[in-house]
């Protein structure tokens, strides 16, 4: 029986990194899932809630419940948005559908670590704060990456340290955010990796932006894009 899944793309991915959402669909369909993309989806309200606009976040949480209520599984390529739904929406009076970050859905629900991926690059992985501290995803993304054929996985020093993004934190506390980013970039560059991966495009945008200004030659690539890559349909560095 095919597992029916709804993709919650998230605002940032839908707007700036649609290739990640497409990669999630390719990956899940390859693993035998039936994937829907409900067109009524919108923001989960995280930005509003984190900035102190709790009442503005409530109708967005209600909208999320209404859009996804008929699905047994909702998958998001973002630990922060999945965390918002699972941990914060109930405090806003909602009973959200079962929502998973991508790596935990693959490992905990589908029961797979080897997804048949092929990615011949040297990669280091940044575990994002919400996935670690709110969702408890742990080393599931690393287990998935270790099973990717031809991938050279390099441990990131001080990996659990925040990259300094934190949504509006990076705007309100720009100097602190920049200092945290500098430390993270130093760690990334010390690995000699060609590719920096993570489960959240927000963090990849932040770190990748800094690395691009250094002309470091390190590409930020979402975990979903690596896992969707195969020898027959490879990820291309020109994307």
C-alpha cells in the first residue's frame, strides 16, 4: 500500500529554493509514496510567533490545520517549520496533523536509511538548531548521508553550534549573528568540503551567503537534493 503524503514546502523553500521541494517529491515518489501538494498551504506562522505577534500567528496555524487535516503524514524540508507546527501550534489552540521533518520521516516512518542516492562529492553537514533541540532529529540525517553511494562525508567541527540565522534574529541582532556566522564558516572551511548540507534552507541561505562573499567555492545543498540525486538523475553543480 502506497503511503499518502502531503508536502508542506514552507515559504522560504517555495519562494527561493523550489528545487528543494521538487527534490522531496522525486525522492518520496521513488520510495513508493504518493505525494500531494495542497495548493491552499501558506505560512506556518513561525516568523510572526517568533517576533512576538502571537495573535497574528493563530489564523495561520488554523489555516495549516484546515489544509492538511485529511492527511496521515505531512512532510516538510525544514526542521524549524516542522517544529513550529508540532510544538507551537498546539499552544495556539490547534491540533495539527502529523508533521515530520524529512529525515525523521524517512527513518522513523518509512524505515529507510539507504534511499538509493548517488552523490560523488565531499560533503559536510550542519545540524540545524530546531531539528536538534526542538524535534530531536539527532543523527538521522547523518545516517542517510552515510548510505549515499560515492559521497565522502566529513565531520563538521562544533557542528551543534548555531549558525547565527534564527530568522528575525539575524536582522535584530546583526552583529551577533555575523560573529556566529564567521565561526560557522571557519568550521565549514576547515573540512575541505565541496558541499555544505543541512535540513533547512534558511540556515543554508545564511551560511551560503557568507561563503559566497568569501568566494570559498563551497556549495550549499539541501539534504533532500542530495538524497534525490541518482546516477540516472544526478544533481548538477551548475544548478
